[in-house]
C-alpha cells in the first residue's frame, strides 16, 4: 500500500478516535459504519455501529484510567481496519477523504482541509520527524531504541 493511502488511513483513525469523545459522535459513528458497511455489501451497518460503540467505551475507560496504551490500541484497531478497506477497495479513498472533511467541518468550523504531500530525504538517521495538523502531545521517551517504544 502506498504511503498516501497509509497516511489517509492514519488520518481517518485519528479523526474517528477524536470524534468518539465529542457531541458529534452519534453522527460520526453512523457515517463510519456506513462507510465500512458499503465495503461489505451493505448489510452489516448495525453490527459495525456496535463495534464502534465498544471501541468508544474502551477509549473512555482508557482515558479515565490514564491508560495511554489503551487509547493507542483503539486508534490502531481502526487504522488497521481502514488500511484494509483502502487496500481492498481503492475507490474507498475518495469516500474516506470526504468523510474526513465532513467530520472536521462538524468539529472545527472555519478550517480548510487541504491535501499535503511531504517527502523526507537524506540527512536524518534515527531522527524524529513529526507531521501533524494539530499536536496535542509529543512523547519521546524511547531514546532512539530500535526495539520499539520504551516501557515502564
């Protein structure tokens, strides 16, 4: 899967998780369930809404308990599902972009959504690269380990 679709799946998962704690959640849940349901023949929308509700419950519990890994797990689950949807149906990319635009409009009036394409070349070896529309927190506790994030 190319980098653009991977970034789109990541943006979709991020927006979805952000919506889970807003007043616009019900509408976002319906839109996202419909998106996935269309990929599966259109007959699983209610079940998908239930799965999204379970994820929301998990997210709220993780936030309440200060469980950052639990929060990340919810986002990772939907990022993987979005990547699969985009891989299996390349035409889904445009629908997901539209869905992201609608979700941003619901929560952030006045923001213009643009496509951004960044390429990093040369000069950085095990350095930090951060790309985001909004950065609410940066955790660099890993110290450059190649074994994954630091624990503990």
